[in-house]
């Protein structure tokens, strides 16, 4: 594996900024604050006037124009999706399966598992470890799968096909989940919502309230059960009304609940993004893309067309957050909500070498390091 030093960059960690060189070797990193170079001849990449951040983590990826996870992608298409994500600075992601026939969900889940989704984090990527994925896509990490359905509300389906929506129930959850499933979106007010949520939480699976018609009181109860996340806040949820604030209002008022935001300017306009960040603070917001094969068509909300690096730049250009705050929302916070903040989402000695180098002036990406390998 290539050994090199990123030299002269401004390092952004969840709560700090400092100048340091970053030594990358065997998939791990070391912070060289005093400029102390490792012994021997080591390649140096000069990155003055650049930021160095953790690799971006997207918890909601349905696909892109190159790969549609809603249907039946093949490995070549999935490789193209992984490479596209890496080029945009995403070094870890949860492939996301939406509502469909249970057998279809299980089939696609097994397909993703075969490519390494849910495999233990390691120096290499899950895909490379699992069964020999090739080229740049072998560098990306898939710590798990996000099931965004079918256990959602028929009253808030979004683009999910209503004929396959099911009330949350433990028996069918046992059928559809596996150790690879890391996150489940469900409607807690519907069916066996409480039993289903408690079952998943007992399995150490993160539960997110989403595609739900929950009232304020129902959402409060769900948060008391242990649900601490809300899927694409405002989207496929009851609107925030001055006499009925609903699940969104409950999430905004509950201090320990994280709000996922699609910061593309269409799913939420920039003023609403600013309101959520001001109310929740940068420690309780998670940037996601919900990027999908069809993207946003005709002004409709059918999954986004942005990448997570676009969302980071949007927050900064809108004045909704500083760059460091936006990075935290796209790295440490998503790692935290899926209980992987000790391994992902920060820059620390002997940490996994997943890094993004950004030009300071434009916030365009200059380099991506994934699994200790230089993507570009």
C-alpha cells in the first residue's frame, strides 16, 4: 500500500482546526504537528492553502444515474456508483433500499452483503475484503445498509410504492433484517411501531422516524423509546403548523434527537436549513443526500441530484454554517448516529486514513484518500 505525507494543510477535526502534516501508511494515519517526517524516503503531496477533513459519510444513497438500487443493479453498475461517490469525497456510505416487495428487498440486501456491506471496518474497504471488487470502488467503506421501508406510513409515502407499504411488525422485521442492516426508517405511530422500534434498538440498529404521519405526542413517545434520528426532516412528514407542530416540531424541541437534512435548495430551501441548524445546532444535524437514480425531476421531490460535498458547499455559501460546522454534519455526526464515531468521522493518530483535501478558496476537492489509498 502506498506511503505518503499530506504536507502543509489545515486539518479540520470535529472540534478543532490546526496546521499539520498527515502521514498515511498501511491504511492508517499519523498527525505530524511539528513537521516531523517519517524516516526514509516518503512521497510528499504539498497541500498548502488547503483544508484536510475526514472522508464524508452519507447515510442515504439510493443510487445515481449510473446505478439504481431501487431495481436490480449488477456489480459493474455498483462499482460505477462507488467510484462516483469517491470522486465527490464520500469514503463511507449506507446503500439504501426503499419500499418494495419483501423478497425484492431481501434479494438486494443479499446482493449488497455480497459486495461487503456490513463487513467489519478494516484497513481496506469492505468491498475489497468481501470478494475482490476492483479499481477505485474497492476503496470505499459500506458499514451497513439503510432500509428506508417498507415499514412506513401509507399517509406519507413520498415516491415509495403504496402497494408494498407494511405496518411495522416484529415478525416481518426479523425476516428482512440481517447483521448488515445498520439503519431502519419507520413510522413509529403505525402498527407495532413501539415493539418494532424496541426490537431494532435491542439489536443495536439505529432507528429513524421517517415517512411518518406521527403527531407531536406520538413522536415524543417514539423519542422516549430511544429513537434519536429523523429521516430527511420535513420531507414525507406532516408540515410544521402553528397549532399542530407534528413530528418535526417534536424533533426540533428534543435536545438529543438528530435531524437529517437534504441541503439541495429544493427539498428544503436555504432559509429552512438555517432555521433547523440554528435550533438544533451543528452537533445535532446530519447532512444526507438521498441521491437517487432519477434525481429531482420536473421540480418534484424524487430523491436528490447532489453529492454530499455539494451539500457542504451549499451550507457555507448560504451562510447556514461555517465550513468546519458543515464538515462535522457530514462526517462525525453521521458516524455518531450509527455508533461508529470511534472509527469514522474524525482525524486522529492511528485512525483510518479516509480523508478529503479541499481548496480553501473554492471548497472544490483536490484529493481524496480512502482506506489509505490516494483516489486522486
